[in-house]
C-alpha cells in the first residue's frame, strides 16, 4: 500500500464512518456491535480483548466489557439513530490510540486479501488503492470478482474511469459511494504515489 494512503486513511475514513469511542449498533439487519470507524466487534470475542477504559481512566475488566457489549446488543431500537445515540447509555470508552491500532490492523488485513484478488495491487495508483480499500472497508475484502465482475475486470486492466462507474455498493451511504468513485477518477491524474 502506498505510504500516503496509510498516512491518510484514518482521517479520510473518519469523514465517512465517524470516530466513535463507545460500542454501538450498526444498521445491518440484525444490527451488529461496532466501534471506532465502523469496526465490527461482533461476536463478543472481538470486543473482549480491546483496551476499554472506565470513566475514571482505569482499564475495564473482561466482565465489564462483556456486560456493556450485551447491553448494547440489546438496544436494537437505537440502531437506526446512529452510533452517537449510544454514547449516553455506555460508560466504557476505547482510547484513540486503540481505535487507530484496530483500524490499521483491519486496513492491513483487508489489503492482504485484496492483493490476492488483484495481483497488480502494488502498481495501482494511491487513489485507486484508496477506492479499493473503501470498498473492502464497507463490503468486506473478499469476493470482488464474484460480487463485482465488471468492476473487477476494469480494475484488472487499470481502467480507473470505468471502474469508477461500476463501484456502487448497495447498502452503503451515498457519501461513501461518491467518495469511492471519486477516488478511482482521481487515480487517472496526478502523482500515482500521492493520496492526500
């Protein structure tokens, strides 16, 4: 992955996903427990190992994490109100450094799976890599060729304009879809290593 993408991805994703330090439910059906920049922590085992802190700044115990996770999981009626709605009902917080680490781990894991599907990954311009990472973040990093055969064929040929026209993801926000397509359009011009 281009260094400029690594350096800018968290801030770019904050605009699309938000940056929420407490557990909340996403808008899937059924809703899944999420944190940070749209990071799924469902099932509960994904949450239990995170460095949550209590209001006094001390580390939360696994028991406290599990209890809060179960409380949030039961708040289905709040899921359509967005992650901010859960703040007043939760007490545990994940510090920014832990959110950044969680996101970087996911980003690099996504890259590994995307690279397997697109062997020319390392030659792609930074903006094209950002478009693919946006899609992997929102829809999952596997099965591009099966779910998006036309898009994947354009990516294989590095036809970024055509890829931009085929990258629409159902179930994602309009803003994410616009920004993803915009990334592929920007891949056609400028420095291939830069993605501010």
